[in-house]
């Protein structure tokens, strides 16, 4: 089993994906499978969406 992801690794992964690099191309760089990279990106996006929804529900200007 691989080590836990660091914040810096996640930021770099996001940057690499934003620069149109494929999961297969990035797998050796992160010493993880292409599937592991894809799953991590999906987890990051899900967390961001959940946090956005929580913010919108608790921010008074959105609760009219």
C-alpha cells in the first residue's frame, strides 16, 4: 500500500491534470496506478463540491 497523499502531491496532481497530462503518463511520477490517480481526483472534486454546498447553506445571503 502506498503512503498517504500529501497536500503538495494533490496540488501537483491537479496542476498536472489541468495541463492535460494523462493518468497513465502521470502514474510513474506519483508511483501509483493510473486508477489511483483518477480516484484521487474524483475524491478531491467530491470534497470540493460538498464543501461548496455546506458554505452555500450556511451563508445568509444564499438563504432568502
